[in-house]
C-alpha cells in the first residue's frame, strides 16, 4: 500500500513539473436535489419558554424537517459515496462542529467520518442537553451549561443518528457518520458537488431526514464531470 502511494506521489511530482496547474486528479460528480409534490409546511416554533433563545429570533423560526428553495430545491440532503470508495484509513485532523445557538443546531445536519472528533459548542446563555439517539453506536446524552467550553465526542460506526435536546423539545438535528470523505450536503439551491473522485464505479446515495434515501450508480473515468440529479417525492402531511 505504502509503495503504491509512494509511486502515486512520485508521479504527481513528475506531473507537477510538466503541467502548469497541479492539484488532485480525478472526476467530479455534481447535480441538484429537488422535490416533486407539495412539501409539508414547516411550523413556527414557540420558544416563549426559553426567552433567552426567543429573543435571538426577531422573526420566529420554523421547524427544519423539510427545507426548500426556489425551483423545488431540497436542502439538507446528505449526498455521499456509499459504495466503491475505500473507507477512510484514519479520521481527518479537523473536527466536525455542531453549535447550539438560539436553541437550534447549526448546521441542521452534521456530516462527519467514523472516529472523527465532533466538537459540541453551546453558544447560548442557557443550558442544553444534547442527546444523540444512536442505535448502532453508543447512545449518550450530555448536559452543557452556558459558558462551559466545548466538549468532544466521536462515533466509531457509520450511522445516521437523530439528535435531540432533552430540555428543548423542538431542537432536532442529525449526525451523519460516514465511512469516507466523499460527502456533501445540498445547499440552498439544492446543488451539490463531489470533487476529486478517482476513476471507478460508485454508488451515490442521497439521504433526507423525512423523505428517506435514494441511490444511483455512477462510473467515473478520467477527469470527467458527471451530472447526477435526485428527485424526492414530497410526503403529504
Ligand atoms: Cu436545548
């Protein structure tokens, strides 16, 4: 394995001397996630029981189970390579971070890799009790009073874990614990991009917390860009 990697590194050095722009080679997958039908209307959240959070939202925020944008864009969809790519041999040095602010989880969906450090931040002047409802991983819940420093956790198995706060029933999030670094989350316009995929055959999965998941197979050869779109059927409410 090391010899192979060394060989690739050697080639990269050679390539860098002849090509003006170096950089990682490989193909890209990009596309858009949309919905069809009528998505459930998100409900305003009543935070009056927690005034320190309520006052952070001059306009009341709504639930985030389904977040949509113009052109039927569907946000907060985790798009990732579920098969065909090797598992990450070691977790990235950089931590994934979830911040509790205004009695919300920011961001709403937090992707991370198996055994990657997850930093939990409380930016509110009130206590939270973060409780990932893990089934495959070890389940835990931790109270985090205001002003206490962030704490770190990690999950050692891949799993999509619903997260709640034991104090504020409206707080919901998902920890997406994935096996490799080829993942992204669809943005406001539903678009996504997975760069730097070595040639190969992959299964691409798109996961949404309410609409479930879809998969598509895609083959990458050379440095092409493949366009893959996902359309989810909106669940009536
Ligand atoms: Cu809370």
